[in-house]
C-alpha cells in the first residue's frame, strides 16, 4: 500500500540519523529531496541507493500533482529536507495536506529539528513557547516584531548569520534590552555554541563578532506586571541583605 513518509534528517552530526529513518529511506521507492546534492552526502554515508527526485519550495506547486499520481500508482515515497524535519520552515506542508485530501496515508517519523535543542539549551522556560521560524524579510516585519513583544511565552526564531545583527537590534528596539536571550548556532556540529545574556548584551557581542552557521534565537517572553513586581521585591530584598 502506498504511503508518504516524512523523514527528519540530521541538523548537524550525521550520527543523529535514526535507525528507522535509514530503514525507511532504503525501502522507499523514491526519495523527495530539497537539494539532491546535499542529500546525496547523507545517502552515501548510509549506503542508501534509493532514487531521488527534487522537491523544494520553488517547484513544489508543479511537482505535487506528479507525486500524488506516483503515490496513487502504489509507490512508497519518503520526503526529506536538507536538515531537520520537513514542514518546519522547509517544504512539506503542501504535500502532506494534498495527500490527506486524496486519502493517501502520511506518516511523520520523530527525529531531528533545530529549535528543540536550542530551546532547551537556552535555559529559558520551555514549558510553553512560540515558534516563529523565519521573520518576514521586509513587508510585515515591524508589525510581527511588535506582536512577538506582547507574548508571555518564550519565543523561538530562525535566522541567517547575515541578518543576525539586524534582527537582534530590532528585537531590542521592540522588546527592550533587558529581555533574556540566547543565540544558539551550529547545533549538533563541532563548533556548536550558546551565547546567553540580555538582548542588549547579545546584540553588543555580535556587533563585534561575526556570526557563522545556522542560527536559532531564543528570547524570553514578556513578563507580567505581577512577575515584574515580585522580581523587583526579591532584588530589593537581596540588596538589603547584602
């Protein structure tokens, strides 16, 4: 019976691939890859010889119809992205939705995604959080930042190193420099780093140090008036005791 498998791939270390993911990719009739060259490295590492087909955000509108027909003809197809879980700031949603509409079974395997380790590594509350993904590059960006500033939950943002300094500056302008923040880069890779502090401190650091690699920004949510008053009382009490 045909099925679409959505298969997470490592965001850094190739050893983060699960045994089941390797098995599914080996047994599928076809693999849909965001970039066949990037995915080719992974497939070669795990001795996977399943044929690949290009499927990315620039061609997904054109390829979905053909993929649905392949699935209806009995093929089992696995969808992967360059890194992480397809559909999370990567192609995947449209194909999954169309399969559901056509009565085709869809199964997403558990596995790697960048924002979960970044959120946990940040030291900020992770019982409730808002995943923003990439901010709008231009239109609607300021409005979106204003909205994010009102949220009480921890906020998770994806960003490129070229735009990091600008985004940190805009976050400080929208939220204030005293919000706690962590910039996590190169997750699961040799040079993985976590820079934590206030938005003002982190912005200043990256003004003087050029960022490289894949980046996740984690920002503290807006404090309630009651919480702010409690923290002020605790601070005043600590100062008196000193």
